[in-house]
């Protein structure tokens, strides 16, 4: 292989790796986003039951459908 062809191949490999890392990052972010929202809602409920109840219902409404709607 020539040096130019090998350089292009390496760049494509890096782009594929970056894309995979980005996809994994989005999945982890969405998972921990829901978990964090539920924990914060629980803490809010401990401080103020009326505000905490609304925060808890909002945190529980976060689901796969709301994440899918972000792209629309």
C-alpha cells in the first residue's frame, strides 16, 4: 500500500471509532439522565412534598418515547 492510501484508511478507522464512542455516550447519557432525574426528584420530595410530587411525576414520565421525540 502506498502511504497516502494507508493514511486515508487510518482516518476512516478513527472516524468509525469516534462514531461508536458517540453512540455509546448518547446511550449512557440517556440512561444516567433518567436515573439522575429520579434521584433529584426523590431529594426534592424529601424537602417539600408538594414540589417533590410534581418533580417525581415529571422524572417518571421521562422514557424512551420522550428521547425518541427529541430527533423529530
